[in-house]
C-alpha cells in the first residue's frame, strides 16, 4: 500500500462552521505534512509532524489546528475560516528515518475546500 | 533550502523528448534535487531525485551538471498524459519540501 488517503475530497463550509480534514497512510511513515495550495500557485507547507510531534508550523493562523493521534493518521481541524482560506489542502507522508534530504514524500489527492 | 528557477511554460510534441531545465545556483553540498509533477487538481507525484550523479527510472532521467548548479529532467517520449506542472525542488532537511513556481509542460498532439 503506497497510498495517502484524504477525506473528504470536497468540502463546503460556512465561516462559523467547525470541520476536520483527515489523512491516513499505512506505509509505516513517521513524518506527515499538511500543505495548502491556492489556484494556479505552488503548494505551501503548513505543518510537519515527526514521530507524532509537531516539528514545523509555518506561522499558520490558529483557525487551523493540526492533530496527529497516531503514526498513521493526521487531522486538520478548521474553525472560523475565511473565504480566502478556500484552497486545495494536501497531505503527504515520508519515512521520517532521518536520512536528510534523501527521502521522498508521497502525496494524497487533496481536499478541495470552499469557505462561503 | 536553495531556491530554484524554472521557465514558466514549455511545449513539447507528442513522442518527442521533453527537456525541462532548472537552475539552482545556490545549492549546497547536502541538498538533493527533486522533481515532482502535478496534474490539474491532483496531488503532486514524485518523479525522480538525485544528489550528484545522473539518475534514471521508469518515468524519467535526471541530468545534474558537474557543479550542481543546474539540472535537466528528461521525459524520453512525451505523451499527452505528461501534460502537467513540473516542480524542481532542492532539499536538505528531512522535514521540508518547498515548491517553487514550476514549469507548465504542454504536450501537443
């Protein structure tokens, strides 16, 4: 199994809603990532978890709250989002075995989020 | 991580080789060169990566200059399904992968 599975594929939410994005992998990877991608722009790193601990937060607003309940699961909790937060949210994983840059990331197909 | 520079767009005739260049003049000795591609609204797909030597796999070849300041991704026989945005990334740390603006490759029938 070399897949990273993201659910839901599409999500529409209002600015007062609370929702969660889910990401799952069963490759035994110990590093997991959230990226945000606006239309016609490259993906931007948001968060990195390494061995279930948050290791990188790229100054993301607190209305985005990541959670890594175990090594296979990564969630992104959303609350009080703005319309400008509408984007494709991508999850990725990598082995996380401390091999420096010699470790490729596997990406899911993303959740297309629309905030109304 | 070092920055990369890629042409914003390129065209390639179907069946011909597609050669996508990337400049990474500030690359440091422990940084790998990665190539990913992204087909419209899908997740990025890994293509190939290398440190110093040229690399080849079932998808593509990666040619890295001796001074490591630039590289070229070669798709030997481009098909319509290779139309995508191609990202060249240099990476040292285990916990990051920063994307540049990429090259939009269009394969023309």
